[in-house]
């Protein structure tokens, strides 16, 4: 049965699917870029919206995945299907790193605002470290880390079979991202409705009570944290593939604040709202940034202040509920 | 055989001893009441047994197994249920989701029989946060008993309930006890104690002060004096 609030999800995806018929490559590539950021946002919605744990350093995983992908694919560019397995390996590294960080956070008894502080520290340490790798001595195999200029020249995601060559670019990249987003949104809704999701939602209210019903909350939080790292990693790899570069500033203070703003402004308790809101907000940022990056940052800050004050639920989620009630409630 | 055995357990908060060398044995099938004035250490004793608080000294044996090194969820999974003093149901989940969380599966039959037992069958899709106080208490008790633990701790299960609601709560506890669940209950309410208690322990200033049958405890002058604040 079609649920009422699925109508928006379905409409948006229908529009996304027909956009390539109506627009040229320039727009398609831009929309791909906006959608790339939805994965890190969905990861944050998972750990923060569902789990009540605010990570301020999702960009650490974004950067780690991007750099891992770059390093691996540059070093093994001659090996068969590197364009397929290097992103997968980079994601695995990121998920494991996420699980390790999660282990120390949750089994170490770090909670609430301290999680934000620790995760922010991790991303800033990674940024600082990568920024000082400018010298020629900083290489991993054949790959130069290249300091604050970042890494370039990695082969794209894709595969070559005999004569036939497929690279994740242009319209192929666009559809790949749309289908990946559909799949992950579906998966996240499944998680939300599962026992796992129930435990996570409940632990947001009262951790001890959930444990007193026999659930291993720390383990569940660790797994969730690792999943959210994985999702941030998806963004990082797609970003690196999209532009052909990855820089330390992608793990910096401003970069790490952005997902928090997008997710809070869109509505952290609803995955679809986060997906859609993130696309809109990245679009707005990019449009403004043409006239200077500082305008975009100021506007995002302003949006955060207004939203927390007047629409604590999130603007997109609120609009979605409003529209659902207005147009669909009489049926 | 004793289901639960405490040997000389103590708990200090800073320099203050909240529970002082308490030893206690609970038999299978018992409904044990633990009474004592506010601040006597009753809730602290509960939390030490289930693992919310670490012990400063002493032993906790459940089914003859040392459990004081286990975490809260590990102890629960041995067959222990608990309801804390403050009603704590998950207000953003529905009544049914609360119970699914507690039973760890989707056995609808069992969930429905519990909804019925606690008079919550019409509320299964209501958010737990919207329930009346009495129904929250019942849902909370249902959460602690639905997985059929051998031993259940209830910290003030009738706080804030009316006379009728208290009686009904007593009846539910008695029924579950008849099905084999052992209860340890902290209460102030002497009516429910008279209604269902099989044995009573009195805690005072962190120490075990008296143990006996409900009759013995209620007729004991010193116990009455503790409650009146004379001792
Ligand atoms: N977490 C804690 N930290 C410090 N003191 C506590 C803590 N919990 C309880 N206490 C103190 O221990 C004593 C016993 O408390 P409690 O076990 O809650 O009493 P009861 O449940 O019998 O009313 C009280 O004096 C209380 O202030
Ligand atoms: Mg108490």
C-alpha cells in the first residue's frame, strides 16, 4: 500500500529520473554534485536523528574515504578493475575506522556534547596532518599526498572490459547516484522500522532503560556510528571521483559544520527530508559561493539560527507534513 | 535453592555509605518486599544488584553464579527484569513498540496477552508518552516482565496510583508470581504489602534492620518507629 508521505519521495525521484532528458550535461553534473553530499547527511541523520548522538566530525570519514580511494587507485592503477575495488576497499577502511572510533567513544563512556568535541578534534587533526604533507617525502607508494593542495590524478571509478570502457562520469554518474540514493533511503527506512532501529530510537530517550531490557546499547551505537562513517565515506569517494581531487580542507572546520547545518535545517528525524533539503541547501550554497565563499557560510549560519529558533523540527520536514495534511488528508 | 544471594554488599558515594554490608537471600517463588524510609538505600541496593552501580565490596549470586562483574544487559539476559523508581517508558514509541523492544521479538500472541493483562489493549498504537500516569506504570511493569524473567525487581510500582489501580497492580503481580516469576519489590504502600507480600526486609540507614513475614514486620514496634522517624 502506498503511504501518504511516500508520495513526496516518489515525486522527487521521478523528477530526478527525468531531469537528464530535459537538461544538458552541465546541469546534470551540477545536480550530481549536490546529490553527492546527501550521503554524508543521511549518515548524520542516522547517528544523530535516530541515535541522538551528534557527531561533528563526519568529514573525517569523508576525507579518509576520499584519500584512501585516491591513494589506492593511483598505486594500483594498472591492476584489473581497480576502479571497482578501490572505492569498495576505501569504504571498508572507512567503516573499520568508524567502528574503532565508535568503540572508544561508546565503550569509553563518552557521551553527549563530548562526542561532538572528540569527533571534531579527529577531523581537525586529520586536516592539519594532511595539510602539512606538501613535501616530496610525503608519499604513499606512487601517490603524493601533496599537502593543502590535495591529491589529483586518480583514475575514475569504473571498469574496462576489452574494448568497452565505463567511467563513472556525466550521465552515468548521475544515474548511479540517483539509484544509490534510492537504495540507501530504502535501506535506512528498513533500519528505522527494524528492531535495531527501535533500540536506537529508544536509547536516545533512555540508554540505561534500554540496557535494562537486555540490549547491548554500546554495541548498537558502535555499529550505527560505523554505518554513518560508511555513508560519509560514500560522499567522500563520489566527491573525489566527481572533481578528480581531494583536499585537506574537506575535513576542516567549515566543511565539518556544513552537514550539521543541512541536517538540522532539513529535519534530522526524517531521511527523505534530509536527502531533499541537503540537495537544496548545497545548491543555494554553491550559487552564493560564486560571489564569494563567505556569503554561503554566513547564510548557512543564519539558516541554522533561524531553524533552531523557529522550526526546531526542520524546515523540509515541516513543509512535508504541512503539504501532506493539506492535500492528502481528505482522502 | 536461593535464586538470589547477596553477601555483604556495600556501596559508597564519596564518603557516604548508602548501602552498608547487606546480606540477603531470596528464594524462588517469593514476593519479597523491601521497605524503609526515604534515603534508606533501597533503590541503590536494586541498582547494585542489576549492575547500574558497581559494588564497593561484596558478592551478588544469581542462580549460584557470581554476576557482579557482568554489565547491566548481560545480567538482564540471565533472566532478570527491572522497573526503576522513576517511570521510564519510551515516550516517542508506541505502547506496542515498547513491548516489542522488551520482548526482543515480534511474538504477537505474547504481546497481546500482556496488553490484555495490563488493560492496555486499546492503547497499543498510542505513543507511550501520551498515556496516563497509571498506564505508564503498568506499561513499565509489563516491560520488565514480558520476557518472562525468573526474577523481577520493581522499584515503587504503585507510586502515584489510586487505591483501585494499586489493587489491580497487586493482582497482576500475584498472577505472574503464580506463573513462576519471583519478585523483589520496593514499596511505601502498606496496603499492597498486606495484599501480596510473602516476606519482608526492612532497610534503615543502608543496613538490613529486620527480616520476617509481613505479620511480624507490621507488628514490630521498632519498624513502626523507623517509619515514624523515631529511631
Ligand atoms: N548516584 C548517587 N550519588 C550520590 N548519592 C546517592 C546517589 N544515589 C543515591 N544516593 C544517596 O544514597 C542514599 C540512598 O538513596 P536511595 O537508594 O535512592 O534511597 P531509597 O530508594 O531508599 O529512598 C540517599 O541518601 C541518596 O541521597
Ligand atoms: Mg528509592
